[in-house]
């Protein structure tokens, strides 16, 4: 015999609420559709389950006998289905990684697309945080690895170099400096500049490379995010200096990137993981895909394998 689960569910909803109107609202049905389900159920069973008047709805004796059995069956089935869902979730593997926001919105998506094509059932958690936050997440084991700034003082990390990312000047395309093939830092002394918060890690690299010369620059604005700095440049407010790869994540229309020299400053990007903690097979496969994505860019001379990672 075919079991009318929709009709039984409707029967329980009416019995528990004592109202067709409330039961229909609970089931997100019209009262007409709900009445049709009950009528069909009663016709299939050959007995009346409900007695309905203009004022109230009550259960017949057959309805009273059926209600506890149906409720018990529905509850038991619900528990079984929940157990199956939990089992399915537990089988679904999860991989967590960290990435600088500029890389997360630039180079990372193509790597994730390739990984997802191979492993469509794996859940990926992306922590698009600052360099400091990524280091903390790697250290406490929250993420398998992070794509971030390389810090030479982290002796507890394994580091795989990806690219050297030079800092460049961003200016409006109609600015006088936009026509030059390169610009010296000394050319910026009279220009209003936007600097990025030290939380990003980029600020420290620039300050260390310039030394006392940074004091001769006119840092008129300070912002927290590269996207904000670029928006101010586009509005003609001031100029800014950002890593070249960060430009992948912003709208470059109306802007020009000009290489900086004297000194030329670069940040080193790499994949960092906890020293002495092997990556899982899934994490290592994603790592290899990320390395391949960066391989076409200016990178360190030798693409390092997991076994030949530099320990720092």
C-alpha cells in the first residue's frame, strides 16, 4: 500500500493546532490545498479522521487512535533522516587555508576552480586575512597553510617561495608621472601620498627599505585597505604605492602603474605551513595547484617541491 506522507503530515499539523488555518500557515499551504490532502487521506483509509464545524475541529475516534501512531512514526523517521544527514556531513571533507586579501581576489580563484573540478565535494574555508593573522592561524593549526608575506624570522614555519612582488606607484593616467617609464622615490617628495595601515605588513617593508628617507615624503592620508587607497587615487585625491599583484584585485580603469626605483622595493610572497607538520593529501594537492598558477609569473628560480621546501 502506498503511504500518503503528505496527508499524514497534514493530519498531525491540524490535530496539534486544532485549526485548519493555523495548520495551513505552518505547512505554508492554502486552506483549500490542506483540505484536499485531508480528504484524500480519509478516502484512502476509508474512515473520517476529523470532525469539522464552523467553530472548531475535533478528532473522530479513528483519528484519536491514529494520531499517536503517526506522530511516533514521523518522529522516528525524522531522527533517522537527521542521522543520515549527519553521516553525510561527516563524510564531507573540509580544507582550510589562509590568503592575503589581494591574492584572494586576484590569483587564488583560478587555483580554487581547478581544485574544485577535481574535488567537488570538498568544503573549502578561505581566511582572507592580514599577514599577521594568517601567521597566527597557521601556528594554532586553524589552517593547513597560508599564502602570505614571507617573514625570515619565523623559524617555526616551512616556507615555499612563490614570487617577488615589486611595489609600484599608482597614479591617475593623466598625471605627469604616468608617462614616465619609471619613477624614483625622490620624485614623490612634492606629491601627496596615501599610506596603508601597518597591519597589512606592506607598510613595514616600505618603511624598512626607505629608512629615514620616508620622512621626506608627504603622507597625507592613511587607510586600512588597498582598495580604499586606489579609490582615492582614482578620485584625484593623492597617489599611493602598492604591490603590483594587488592591482589584480582592483578596478584599474583610469589608473597607471609606474615602476619605482632608487630603491626598488619588493615583497616576497610564499606558502607557509607549520614546521614538522605534513600537509594532508588534499592540502598538498591544492598547494601544488597554487604553485602552478603562480609559475607563469616572475618567481624564484626553482619551483620547490614539498620535500625541498626552505625551512625558516
